[in-house]
C-alpha cells in the first residue's frame, strides 16, 4: 500500500467534506447576489495567483521538479479550515462559507485546464488529463457534495464533525510529513538552493496582497479574501504529487509551500485579529 498517497487522499477528502458541511444556503445566496465581490474573488484565485506563479517560476528559474510542485499549489485554490474561525479575525462569515464552497467546486474544471497551460512540459507527461479529472471528481467533488448533503440533512451532526475533521486533516498532514521526512529534508535544501523558497515566500505575500486588494471596500471581506487567496489546496497538491510523480522532490516542494503559507497566514491572522478588536473598540 502506498501510505503517502493514502494520507494525501485523506487530507483532501477531509478538507472538501469539511467545506461541504459548512455550506449555508442563506449565506451562499447573499454572496451570489454580490456579483462584483464574488467575481473578484474568483479572478484572484483562478487567474491572478496562477499567473503570478508562472511568472515567479520563470523569474527564479526553478528546476522542473520544483516548478511542478510550486505550480501545483499556485493553480489550486484552497479549502482553508482557517476560514471557519474567520469571525475571530474580523471577517464576514457568509463570505468565508461561500468561498469554502465555490473554490473547490469550480476548481474541478479550472485546475485541469490551468495545469495543461502552465505545467512544465516534462510534468504534463506524468499527469494524464483523464486521470487528473478522475482524481478531482473522486476525492474533491464527491466529498464536497456529500458534505453538503450531510450539512443539509443533519446540521447538528455536521457541526459536531467540524473539529474532528480538522484533527483528521492535521493528523494526516503530520503523518505525510513524517513519511516524507528524508525527502523533505533533502527537498528543502534543493528547493532553497534553487531559490524555490524565495519564490514561495513571494507568491504567498503577493497572494495575501491580491486578496486584500480585491476584497475592497469592506475590511471584513478583505480579511477573508486575503487569507482565502493565500491558502492553496494542500490536499490536492499533495495527492497529485504523490500519485503522479515518482520524484519525491515534487511532493517535498508541495509540503514546503504548505509550511510557508501556514506560517504567513498565521502571522497575518494574528494581525487581523488584533486590528478587528481595535475596530470594535
């Protein structure tokens, strides 16, 4: 059994199922009526961040394996559990819930298309489009829809599942990091030596700035979109990296990106929480 692939699949399923059970139809309808805000959120996540990723990969001249892992994260918008605590950070809950639903749903279509356009030529040979789409349907779309059904039929149970799902996600992430520890240690050196970590830091900061800018004018929406745009879908990135690429440097790059984005969003999350309290005061 490929334990790395299994843990990556568990990460993705827990993320998308967790997003599904959070969906509230009233919140979703309210956001869908705000066409401008929703359009900017989708533009930031599906167009601007992947484009910045391509430009940074070329600017820093990333080697193919590092570029592949880096771009896997750039093209995959996140399903962040951080948005579940958005009210503590001064964000609007309805917008956060809508993003947690819309981003994974639309990425079923956008990620394969974007991958075909931006991935290094060598990576495309290891990433058959049919298998890529099947992976998205099985491990992202179906758990998302299942979560929506559970949330609609048993909202009380869905709320009680939220925290255990977070535990499952983080436990599987820790397990995957432990399994890939030798590759990750070697990978960090390789990624750092190739300027990959600088590219990741630049992209996370630019993603944060893009989300903040596109979330205007309300500060509540800016905070949500800043964090939501910065956090990319580690579950999808890790699953594709472990299932499709024999070179573990791709998966090590994905996990390195995950650690950097987690650090950056944590720092900004603390800042947003403090400024939100100051606004209330």
